[in-house]
């Protein structure tokens, strides 16, 4: 249970406009997709509601989408059905992945959209990265996107209230994030997310979820990637920017 089962129903309000259309989401990774062979075998291992997986399948890649949340996996399967995309879906958390797939199966593994901070502490994060690394063929790519936690922590605990109504499928909502920043990096942090939907009759329906997360510094992440046999090829990390993308390649068998 990841805490995302309730959010799955209203997840479109949490994703940016550019990630809503599967083709656009996939196109945002054009640089790494250019490195892959035709019909590459790819895994999206925290697929959420499936926009990236469906977009990748639309490019002719062989796609598997996994997530720890049953509800997220169900939504990914539904989206695939809507788009007539061929995406295999499996409910699995990161550490369970080697039980589902052979080592060296994938040309690329995606773990995007602020997912990795849900791994429990440094130990959980390394275990998750190790699973991803094992499944990559030698030379295969791990694509990771992340918040810049250095910035998030510097701002401290706070409330972020969306300054506009977001429309999704003809329905309007305001999104509120409550950040609970613990005194020390290693401690469990929390993000409470509330989606207040303004219904046609004028009432407000609020759905919320308290998520646990364990932040990491960029330097730690780099060291952890090395530890599991991945070498950083490109990184957009900038301590002043909100998010970054890291592409790392498999150089040896993890472990
Ligand atoms: C912020 S969402 C990102 C979803 C999607 N990648 C995106 O970009 O929209 C984080 C996802 O990570 C999944 N997740 C959390 N803990 C996980 C775990 N231990 N193993 C696999 N997935 C996990 C959640 O269920 C959720 O779908």
C-alpha cells in the first residue's frame, strides 16, 4: 500500500498539462528514446495513471508498466485500453520486480514523476535502485526524474495552495499541498495532498492523502546509482531548479 490508492481516482489534477497527453509525455524523453533500439523493451516502474507507458507504446516500444498501487495499475490498464495501446501491467513495488522479470530484460527503465522519494530511507532507495539496475541489460538506461530536495527542505514546512482552478475532463478543482519537513534529512517527511473539486451543484468534494517520503541529496543519489552498477550519463541537476532528470547506464551487474 503506497498511499496512492485514493489519489489514483483524482490523479489527473496532480499532473501537469504537458504530461496529460501520452504522446507529449513520451516525447519529453526524446533524447534518451533516440538511444534505444527499435522495438526496445522498456519498463515504467512507477507508472501512476499510465500516460508515459501509453505514450511509449505509441512509439512502437514494448512496454511493461508496474506500480505498487493496485488502483494506479488499474488506471494504466484502462488508459491503455482507451488508446488501443499494448502495455503489460503488473502490480509490484520496486523490490518485488526481480521476482517478476529476469535480470537484463530491459533496454530502459523509467522511474519518473517524483516517485523514488517514497522508498523508505537510504536502505529502501538503494534496494529499489538495485532492482531497477538488475533488470537492465548492460548498457541499458535508467531514466529518473526528481524534485530538488535541497530546495524543498530549505523552504521548510508549509502550505502550497494552488492559485488557480485546474480543469480536467470538464471538472474543476483546487489542489493543496501541505509539506511536513522533518528536522533531519534521514527522517520520514510527509506531503499531504488535497484535491478540492467544485461540483456542478456548487458543493465541494475533498479527497486527500497523507504520503510518506524520504528525501535525498543529489550527491547521495549519484553515489547510490554508482553503488548499484549505474553510471550517470547525463544530469540536469541545478540546485536552483525545482526538478531534474538523470539518465544512468548499466555498467556491471549490481550486487
Ligand atoms: C508521484 S507518482 C508518479 C507517477 C508517474 N510516474 C507520473 O509521472 O505521473 C508516484 C508513484 O510511485 C508509486 N510508488 C510509491 N511507492 C512505490 C514503490 N515502493 N514501488 C513502486 N511504486 C511506488 C505510487 O503508487 C505512484 O504511482
